[in-house]
C-alpha cells in the first residue's frame, strides 16, 4: 500500500481521525496496531516474520545492555538479522549465479523460483542493527519497552523506504509521547505537498513514461534521445525517492513525530564525497558509521583508506539490489570516491555556499554520478552495454523538444529547491496563521493535489518499493 494510492488515503483518513480523537495514553498502542496492519496488508504471512524479528532482537538488545556477555548477544543479533536479510534478498541471486557451475557438476536441475522480498526489510534491518551496535558502544540509554521497540522498527511512515533511523532519532520522541502543534502540522502538510509534486507529477507523470520507453529498447534510439533518457532517469529516481521521503516525513509530522531529512539537493554537489553527503543521507551515514569506520576508515594509511571506500560502496551497491549491475554501480561510486580522495583530499563542508565558479565542478560531478545510473536502471550487463553504446553512437537525430524542456524544468526546480529550503520557515511565518495565509496555502495544496490526481496512473510504482 503506497502513500500515493487511494487505499492509503482511506487508511490514513480513518486511522488519523481515530488517532487524533484517542486519549494520549492510547495513541502509541493505536499507532503500533496501525503500523502492523499497514505491514500485513502487503503479504499477511510476512507479518509473522516481522513480529518474530522484533521479538528476538528486542530480547537480544536487552542482553546487550544488561547481560553478562554483551558481545555474544550483539553477534547473535547481527547474525540473526543479516541472515534473514541475506536469505530473502540474496539467496536467489547467489543460487542463480552458481547455477551454471552446479549444472556442470550435478547436471541440469529445476529452475529456481524467486523468493518474494518482505516489505522494507533492507530498511528495518538497518534500524535494528544500528540500535544494537550503538547500544553495545554505549551510545544509547536503557533499552526501550517492547512496545516502543516494535514501533521504532515498524512505524509505518518510514517502513517502506526509510529514512533509516537511529535510536537517538526516534526513541526519545516515543518516550516523551507525540507532540502535535499547529506549526508541526502545517510543516507536515507542506512536506506532503512537496512529496506529491516530486513523486506523482514530476517523477511519475513527466519523466517515467519517457524513461520506460527508451530503456525498454536500449541502443535503438539516437544518441540525443539516450542522453535525454539518462537525464530523465536521474531526475526521476531523485524526485521519486525524495518525494516519497517528503511524504513520509510529512505523515510523521501529522502524527506528532519528526523523521530526519534524507536528501539535500544532491545533483548540486561539487564532488563525489559531497554527493554522498546529500543523497540518501541516512544510508550514507549508516554505511560510514557501521561499515567504513569499523573497517578502519582513513586511520590506517592511504591504501587501506581506498580499499575501505571501495568495499563500503560495493556493499552499498549490493544493499540496493541483488544483482551484478548493482555491484557495478556501487563499485563505480567507490572508484569515484577513491579518485576524489587521491587527487582532491577531503571534501569541502556540506553547507559551503554554491558560487557561479562552482558550475564546472557541479556539471562534472553530475555527469560522473548519473552515468552509473545506467547500471542501476538496466536489468543486466547486456542492456547496460547497449545503452552506453546508444549514448556514444554516431546517430544524431532530433532532440525531443518537450522532453528537453522537461529536463530544463527539473534543473530549474532543483536549483529553486536549494534556494528555498533554508527559507521555507520564514515563508511560512510570513504567510502567517490568518485567513490570507491559509487561503494561499490551501490553494497551492489543492492545485498540487488536483494535478496529482489528474496525473495518477501514468507512471511506475515507487522505484525503491520492496527494498
């Protein structure tokens, strides 16, 4: 059940009204029940898997914090969680990869059936691991109650696609209870409106159809069409994922909670390191804190630093999907980070202002990070090779003018987003809480909703769904 579906609209309207009317003491149990129902509506049998994983890891978390052998409990939690993730996400990929060898040794065998991935398992597994590791490191307080722990894992706004949470992000909010204020509710609606515009109008309606058409037959169209398809997909996946995250954060605000930001205009980055501080921020920081740093980070010499960067990004690519294309995508980003570290040193500060002189760096970085998207979007190496051949072919037909204009609009909106993000609080304050401000916001939100309804049904489902 996706946030941009009619079914979810009914679900949230009924649940949200009951949540607002419920006594404050009943809201967390009600929210947990709604989150588990939300999960069960995908594949009911997998609810049992989620409940078992929550129960086992909660007991192990208590053993990490209070037991006589915390390292053993941590190893058990990590092994249990990663084993389930590996089985559901990578077993079919591994068996398919070794199938030719098995054919030679044992002869032919029946084709392997694909294992259906539990909803959001990649995201909630990382939530579980982060809390267990931080507890072992002494960075978390007392283990939460079972109810709070279950809600930390299953909270439905972030369950499908994050943001990936740390205990310190969310558990203190659960301990305090929800805080629903007019300002937070108002910000929630702004985030939902932003998500609707990005996901449903830009990602699904304007970009997705063209992307699907060209990537369906890689290498057939002219080089300009391939480049437009690549630019279109780069913005499609950004608006799709960032828009969905905005909706998740907005829904959390309406329920009285805060989720961390996950995207900070990544295509305006000046180098690969800055890009990964702005793209899927909660995953990037997770990989840094729980993989790159434990591997040694940059503390063991230059060569070891390069190997750690490459290993982190290879595993990050594999997290995104079980396939050689995802490994190639992650490996290329690892090499980009290695080259940046080798020739440019450490990246500039994330919030360094952008100046006109940065335009060449931004353009170079933009193309360096979007070319690997070909591996992410295509199904196999053959399709990726055909698409790259189309990008650099000698076939120079006409540019599709409407799609070129669409890309130009996406670039402009991305720049506007960078300009507007730090100024939005002041804009909301300037509009005020009076009837004029309410009318302006209502008209803007209504227009976006009407456009989204008119555009619905024309694009693909959420790209990161069932990760």
